[in-house]
């Protein structure tokens, strides 16, 4: 093999490595976007669950809405 053939093979190998790195970067970007969306969804669902549990607990304790309590007192 002469120097020109070796250089050509090295260029081909570098191009293959660059293509693999590009695919890895694209996959990492996709995973980052999806994980952010998943975090927001999970947080929203968790907050909704906490709100519903507190609301249900308040109903079980027999708390009345503020407007009804004020109307009854006066």
C-alpha cells in the first residue's frame, strides 16, 4: 500500500466515525427532549393527584365552602 491509499482509508474511517458520532448525538438530543417532556408530565400528574387527595380529604372532614360558612354565620 502506498501513502495515498492509506490516506484514503483513513478518510473513510474518519467519515464512518463522524457518522456514528452524529447518530449518537441525534439519539442523545431525542432522549433529552423526551426526558424533559416525561418529567413535566409526571410532575403534572403528581400535582393533580395531590390536589385530588386533599380535595377528597376536605370533603370527608365535612368542610363546607367558604361562601356557605359565611352565609350561615350571618
